[in-house]
C-alpha cells in the first residue's frame, strides 16, 4: 500500500445481529480511498451508516466483510500503533482532570514520561489557542473551547489521520463557523488527513476536498463531489463557487447526478 494512502476500504459490509430476526445491514459494499493530507466529509440521511463507517475505520466495531487498511496497516494494527485520533460530537472530557491533563491522557496511555507529556500538551494547547486555560477544568470552558481541547487531545500522539464524528453539531452557528476555520488552520499546520461526518451540506463543502454522499440504509456510496475552493476565508461562503458546490451535493443527495458511484465535479474556482 502506498504511503500516500491514509485509508483504503474495499467491499466493506457491516451487518448487525447477523442471522437473527433483528438483522440490520448498516453498510453495503463500500469502497473508499482517502489520500494522505486529504479532507473527506461523509454526508447522508440519518441512519445511513456514516458514523458506522467511521467506527469501522477506527476499529471500534469490526466490518462483517471487506478489506480495510489505515496508513497502510491492517485496521487492528493501526489502532494499536495509534495511527489515528478521534473527536466525537461530545467533547468527552474528564471533569476531574485539568484541561492540560485531559490532553495528556493518550500520552499517559502510551507510556510517555511526565515532563514530555506536559511539554506536548502545552504545545497542542498553544496550537488551539487555549494555553492560558491549561489549569482550568473542562466545565469552566465554553462548548467551543471544550471541542478545541478534544481536538488537541486527538492530536496528542501526532497521528496521520483524524476521525471526526459531527464534532460541531451541538454548537451555535457562529461558534460552529469559528471552529470550522480553526480546524482548517490546524489541518494546514499539521498536514493531517481528516474524515469528517456531518449532516450539514454547507459545512461539508466549506471544509472538504471531496464530499462522499451516502444512501439511506443500507449505506452505500452513491456519489462523490469534488470541491475546489482554494484557500478558505470569510468571503468563501458568499462566493458563487461555494453555492454551486452546495447545489451539487444537494442534488447528489437527491440522486439527481447520474449513476451511483459516479464522481460529480462542481464547477468551482478559487476564491
């Protein structure tokens, strides 16, 4: 497997309660390749398997069948080697630990010594602009600040891949837009590959290189919309290119873009 490939999934199926009366097929024959440094969003109707696919990639649940590698490694080995970080919709911070010690947690589990853990945690808190809050408790921070701590924690062991499951879904619109810009800044600084689950078409378009459109259950990839908006800034959301890309994703979700599995390219240019 090429070292430029962050994720390679071939023929992934996920069936819950297989063989039982309550059997549910969540994913059906999913093929997806994510290049190193690429930002991919997964979008589709509720229950289509977006989060299930993310959990399969993260080795939090096993695929029923199919082949999957992360950073060129079998998914179980990628998890053991901490080749990815995860951020969920809820920040899931521990209230009894300070902000800094929340960020340090993956490093503790990896056996880092105390001085190096502290140094790395402070470096990451500086990146997410929260170094002044290192000794605060999570409950003293706003929702957006807590999510920035969670992102810092997910980057603690410097994984090449970041998996994000609707991390901004519970935030108000203004905070959400600020967090999107923060994530793009971190991506530029770190060069991470990112797979991002969202229900928001504008969010997916604003953040992504490609938007992967999934069908209602059983989840299949029906279209992929390539987005080229150049460097994102405050004017991007008001540009014609942005609205064209949003329309392309919306039409893909409605099944109006051609044959399943085709690649849809929005007519977009640099902003």
